[in-house]
C-alpha cells in the first residue's frame, strides 16, 4: 500500500518551526502577561481602593466628628438654654452657629430647639440660587435666620431674617402660623434619651429635598437640644471628584440596601415621598450587583478586593464600613472594571503582538532564505535519491554543505551510490555471463541445436535496431532508447530457449524412428537373424527327416532367407525417416510385424526397477513364448509420472498434451509418416518453450527486466493464434516478441552446424519465411523490415558460409510483391 502521508520540504519545516517558535513565544508572553495582569490588577486595585476608601472615609468621618464636637461644645455653652427672642441675632448661640457654618461647608444649618416649642435655626444658603429660591430670599442672601418664639399666652410665631455674607440683615419675613414644632422631630426626642452627641440615620431634608444627616445633643443645662444638619451633596461631589479609574465609581450605601450617595445617580426616589433609592431600584447594574452581593455575603466583600462579573464584564470591588464609633451602618464601595487596571498591560500585549508580527515578518523571509540555503544540498540529495529509486546510478555533479552532519550524509551517500553502482555492474556482468553460460550449455548439449542460442540474439538485435531507426510506418513509435531496455531485450534473446535444458538429449538428437538412448533397430535385426537361423535349422531338419529333393529344399531356403533379408531391409529403411511414408508401406510394415519368433529366455531378469514395473503390468508368460518380430508392447507405453506442466492454467498454455509421456512401440514409431519424431517426442521438444516461460516466470526480475519472460516466451506463436504454447495472436504480442520469432526461424533455417540437415542458402531461407509470412506465422511488417533494411545480408556476411550466400531479389519476397 503506497504511503499517503504528506511530506514537507526541509526548508518549509524550518520556516514553519521558526513561525511556531515566534508564535508560541508570543502566545506565552501574552498568556503570562494576561495571567500576571489579573494578579497585578487585583493587587493594584486593592491598594488603590484601600487608599481611596480610607481617604474618603477619613474625610467623611472627620467631618462627622467635627460636627459631633461642635454639637457637644454648643450644648455646654452658657446661656444656650435660653429660648430665642424676636431678635434672634442677640441669641447666645448665634456666634457659634455663624462660625460653624462659615468654617464647615458641609454644614447646611445649625439650630436649637426648646421645651416650650421655640426654635432658632441658622441656614447657610451660601451661593446657591436654588436655596435662595427655596426660602424666597433676596439675591444677596448668604444666611437665613429662622426663629420661632412663644409669647406669654403660648402663641408661637415664626420669623425669617435674611443676612448677607457680612451678616447684615437685608430682609425679613414673618409667618404667624409656623407648622414646624421641634419637639416633634426625631432628633429632639432621641436627644432626650442620649447622653451625648449622636447622628440620625440619613434622611431627605424636607426643606431642600437633599440627603443628609443630623447630629444633636441635649443642652447641658436642660430645656433644649442643639442640632446641626450635614448635607451629603458635598460628600457626593467629593466622591465624584475622587478618581478611581476611567470607568470606576465610589458610592455610599447602608446595610438596609439604600443608596446614600452616588455621584452618577440621584439617590432620592422620584415622586412625592422623600425616601432614598433602594439598590434594586437603581438604574446602575454595578450598584445593584454590588449591594446585592454584599447583603448576601457581607463578610466576603468587606475590606477585601474581589473580582465579580456584571453583564459579562469583569469588575473589581471593595467595600469598607464607616468606623463603628460613629454608630453608622454605612459602607462605601469602590468598583471599577478590571480592564481599567490592565489597560497598560493590554497595551503591552498589543505591543508584544505588534512586535511579534514585526519579528515574524522579518524572520519569515530570513528563515526561509537561510533554511533554503541549508536545505539546498538536502534537496539535491533528495534528487539523487529519486534517481536511485529510478535505478539511475549514473555519475552526478559533486556538491557539498557547510553543515557538518549534512556534509557527512552527502559523503556517505556518494560512497554508497558508488558502491551500489559497482555492485550492480558486477551483478549485471555476472547475470550477463550466467545468461550466456546457460545459452552456451544448451548449445553445447546437442549438436542438433549448435550455436542457435548465441546467434539468435545477433539477428534479433540487428532487426530491433532497424525498427528503432524507423520514424514512420508501424514502427514509428517503437524505441529502445535506454541501456536497460536494450539489455532487457538482449537477455530475453539469450534465454529464449533456456527451457531446452530440461529436454532429454536423446529426444533432441533422435536421428531414427527407433532411437531412444540407443537405436533399437539392432534388437530387431537380431530377431531377423534368429529367423534366418530358424530357416537354416528347418532346412537341415527336413534333410534329416528324409526329404531327398535337395535342390527344392535349397531353393526354398534361399527364398525364405531372401524374404527375411528384404523385410529387414524395408524395416531398416522405415527407421531412417523421411518426408513422407505412404499407406502401403505402413501395410507392409504390419505384415512383416506378423512374423513370429520363439523366445526361450526370461526377459524380466537383469533389468531396472522402472523397466520391471512396466513389464509387470502383464503376467509373465510361460517359456518358451512366441513373439512378433515387431510389436507395440504394454511396456512400451510409458504413462505420465507428473500432471501436465500447465494443468493449473497459470500461464494460459493451450498446447494439446499427448496422453502418454512416451510411446516406444516399435510399429507405432516405424509408422511415423514424416521425420523421426512421434507426437510424444514432438511435444517433449516443443515443451521447451513451456519450461522457458515457467523458469523465467519463477525469477524475480527487477523492474527494468520485467518483460524478459514475455519477449522470450512467444517466439513459437503465430499472428493468427495457431502457434504454441499459448495460442497468442499478433495484437497480444509486443514488437520485441515478434522480432524474436523471426530471428529464431531465420537462424534455424540458415544454421550450418546441424548434423541432421543441410543449411539453407539465403534465397531458399527467405522463400520459406515468405511462405510462413503468407500463412501468418510471422509478422509481415517485421519481415518486410528484415528484407528492406538488409539485416539478413549483414548477418549472412558474418555467420553464413560462402556457399549459402547467393543472389537474393528482395522484391520477390516483400509483402507488396506477394499481394500483386
């Protein structure tokens, strides 16, 4: 199964590795920066939130503590217990209240309520037009003095006095029906129970609708309560000015979940009521989430910076409570997105990313060029290895590398290539010598084949060269350009008859019909000798028996002896073999075979096991036994010891196979009509091509010799499928295979070293081959090329005797001449 795995060039691998390293390092740096940025963000936020919360709370707590001190000091001043008169400016509390309002900008008002319902209050309008409008005060009003007095009859009167920044009265307003009674206010009632200054819970001032808190303390000498209102709008603006981060906020809430101060949202609930927003009513998701989580897990968020997720965005939050001494259940919360603290790191990551991109842009072509330079020698080495894969071991231009390991690899590769080339050359030479050794052994095996195996390659190569030179006609596309292709054809030519090594010599050399290992005519002659002796014995026996006509007996003896001699001479003539044997000769041969002789000795002793097994198929007769002078005996019928060589049809052989391996019958062989070979002998000889194909098929030829069996195994086929051993037709055979057939026939016809026939002259050989062409035994196009190219003449000059080289009119044998 071919390897389907994709392979990458070395320089691509190096470049890819560099890219991977740069990307991996960039990714690592980015991951580390991301990981460390989260830790750094939490630490930075924790320090920042701690510092801001502490500073903000300190300012807030300091203000509240100042108010508490103010309330305590005022409650202990002499004369503070005296209710106000119509002219509140003369009240003992005025200097304290004026000084406190001018010094503390977070104070909205200071006041004192008394047990009889009287009340004095100084409000710091300052420069707020909305406050002036609220009180209906003149334009220059800076303070508003409010007094509620009680006359002798118990009637309460309210009076408004407007003061400028220099504390000069610039207007007055009387309200005879005041609706405000200090004795009913929560701060007044609670002061009766407290032992010192205290703070109310945040609430919305009814006069200004602003959030604030009240600090109050009972007067030391009794009869009243001093109080001061602290507005939280200053604190809210302070929170707004306190910069946490680009998107961070500070807000104040209490443990009940009410928003006390939020610079980004009015904490007062819309509508008629004067209540604080509940956190869940806030439009800010940050506020809702922080307060909700605080109320669920107060201990987890208190005095600790944690990360929470709001609307899929990471935030850092820290909650810090107001110190317990102030008796407030209020918490200040700092919240900001994590990205506000990792922005610089994000920018650093962007710079890393940009730097990595720049490095990659520089390193990519640089690494490509360097790796290309490094891998150039490897690429050449790869091309050399591909040449080896294609069995190309030719010399190559030397090259080297400055890299030690690659240099060693190149050196080892070229040493290996040279060694392989040397071994292949030795192997080829050995195989070539072995091929010619086998062919020579086959030629030397029998004089009947002579130098056939050595000369057929000569004719075949000459005809193949002629076909390669043609650039038109049926051989225009035929080439043998490479040395491997030519060697493949040469090997096939040398081995085309290698199967003859399995053919018994006595079959190849069978010169007479009765010849096996020896000529059995001698056995038959001895039988006729016996008949002659029997005739003489009969002559003498007749004389001894009293017959007196000696002349008649002698005449009969001479006649019998002459007939016996004539019959043997005829049998001997039949044994020679010829072009044709007529039916009358076969009839006479059968008449002669009817003669008998008497055998006295046992013919089953002194013989081999094989011979005995053949004779023992019939019971042994009693001696003496009458036998015919010519016979086809059972022991002459030698069965096949093995199945036919192509019974499994592995090679698609189609040759008819005789039933017997050999038939040694005397009458059967003497009756051969043409030549000396029986059908069994002929099959044995023709089977050499079967053995050639089987033998060559068992060899594991390299790719460049894979066609040797096909080229060598088809030289006895014809163009119309009447040949053997596979009955191939022209279109089923390659051009080299068809060339081999012509070379085989031409060499066989013209061979001068065959003892059983006279060599054909050129004209006679070409005439016979033209007849074979007409019968479509050989390829007409190749035969025409054989004639027109002069291959036959070139071969004849070197390998034929002078007597064989006669005048040849090529035009008489060309296909065009035959068709006319």
